[in-house]
């Protein structure tokens, strides 16, 4: 129980490390919270600084979800603890304690959580994102569709039926929060004003 609590707290703190803000500071770029879409995520970093800083941001945000889940598995965390770890890492990205609780929208970190939970789930979600992005060429819509389907993919692909409800529930919460964080994008999509694809998920 104590180990699980420590892992959950550590996952939130790691999630709170904003890759976008740090990358922009190190590379002499403007603060992503005040430029472009004002979102500290990989897509906005791509708008501000180009492919290299965006790629670093994408990897960093994904690792924030992946690393805590892998450590949880290695330490034998129970499914409920794994769900808490994944949710904590995601919440850290959305509401980072180190950056005034102003975080990103969470697609990359959620994907890291999914790969860390069970890699076929992460692979399936990533494949959907890439397919939708190639067809529709709208980054936010690709993220919304792939993450809306993620709870179903957890339900179908997680290999332990006795704990699938817990982990699908975790993903349902993550997907719901992610969709909420994309509400401005959804308004733009409905109005036909959403920006076209930039090559990494926000």
C-alpha cells in the first residue's frame, strides 16, 4: 500500500514536469503558454520552433506516462495501483504543480500510459491516431478519435479479464478529461476553423 502511494505521488510529480516549457526555455524559444495555441504541448512547440523541439517534447511527454507504468509493473503493482499511477501521471501533465497547474492537453502522455500498461494497447491507439491524421489531416481530431476509442481497446486487448474493468475505467477517466481539455478544439472543429495537421499530437 505504501509503495503504491509513493508510486502514485511520484507519477504525478513526473507528469508535472512540462516537457514543452523546459524544451522551449533550453532552446531559447517563446513560452508555449503565451504563443500559438497557448498550449504547452508538442503540436504548439512544432508551430513555435519546428520539428526538433517538437519531437523532443513529444518523447518527453510520452515518457512521463510510460516510465511510471513500467516501474509499477516491475514492482508488482496491483491493477488498482496501476490505474492510480496512470491517472496520476496524466493529471500531472494536465495540472502540473511546478507550472501553476497550467498544463497540456494530454494525448502524448496518455499514449505513454497506454504503452506502459500493455504495449498492444498503445500500438493500437497510435495506429488509429496515425490513420486518422493521414486521412483527415487535423491533429486535434486525430487525438480525440483515438482517445475516445481507447477505453474500448483496453477492454478488448487487456489480457487479464479479472481486472479489465478497473483499467478500462482508468482509461475512460483519462479519455473524458482529454476530451474536456480539447473543448476549444471541438468548438473550432464544429465551426470549421480548426487548424490543419501539424505532425505530432498535442
